[in-house]
C-alpha cells in the first residue's frame, strides 16, 4: 500500500514537536536581522539527537550562522565536547557567540574559525570528528563531502542541510547550479561504498550518512 504524504497540520506538528526555548528564539531573531536562514526546529532537534546518539565529543559545523544549529548540536554533545564551527562572516560568529553564552556553554567548548570552509577544513585533523554538519555554500557540497570523509572517524556521521532545496531537487526540470549540486551530492552519497545513507524529509531536508568501519 502506498503511503500518503503528511497533511500540512501534521507536518507543522512534527516540526514543532521539540520545543525551542528563549535562547534559540533570540538566535533566530538575530538571524532574521542579518539575513541568515538557520536550520528549522525539526532539523535542529535531529542534530541534537544525532550528536547525543553518537555521544559526540568533536563536531565540525560548516556555516555558523547566528548559532541556532550550534546550540542544538552542543546540547546533544558530551559535556566535554568541542564544536568547531566555520563561517566566512566574522560578524555572524560574534552573534553566535552571544547565543552560546546565553545557552550557558563554556567558552572552551566552542572554537569559531572565520574563513572560507574549503580553506579551513583541510587544516583540521584527519579521523578526529564524530559528526560533520554542512550548511554552507550549496555549490560546494560535493567538496564538503570529500573533506568530511577525511575528517570523520569510522562510525561518524555527516549531515547536509537543505537536501531538498525548497522542493527543487525532486523536480528534474530544475537545473540551476545549486539544485544540480545538491542532486549530485545525493548521487555521490548513495553510490559511495563506505556510506550508509538516509534522506530525512525534515525542514528543507537533511541528508545523513554514516561512515562505515572498514575491515583491516
């Protein structure tokens, strides 16, 4: 029997199932002020869940924004976990640090690096990270995947936001550069022998993949 898509009310209920507090609401308000589109509440809850299941101690975030996704991640990570977050906009990272402070996160638990992701990521340690979350330049998603595979430990997870890209990815008539890049990312992930993939219809789509252990 074919499944039917959820009704709008059901979708809204699911997205808001995990409540956001005043810290996240304030971070969202700052995002709106500076023109940043943060991850939705459903996607944020998924990030927290993944970080918690992995008992993540080391996480890389590509695209700091104003700290919405970072707060979600930090709340799922181990209490001694460190989030390394990269963004080309130093001002956005300043606003994100406000969110981390309001969330009661110790300063030593967040390492903010201002710069282009593809300049910064190669300087990070191979096989050191439990989770990599990408919400940066969609055209660079394929390059982020390559870096993530290097950065992740076996058993680690990579997550890409906007994997459905405003309903454009599923429409073959849409051929703009960003849509094509995200569609190609999905193909690369699904065909990669070392990855176990999942596409979650949360928010604007989360593409999740686990880096499998390789027998020695």
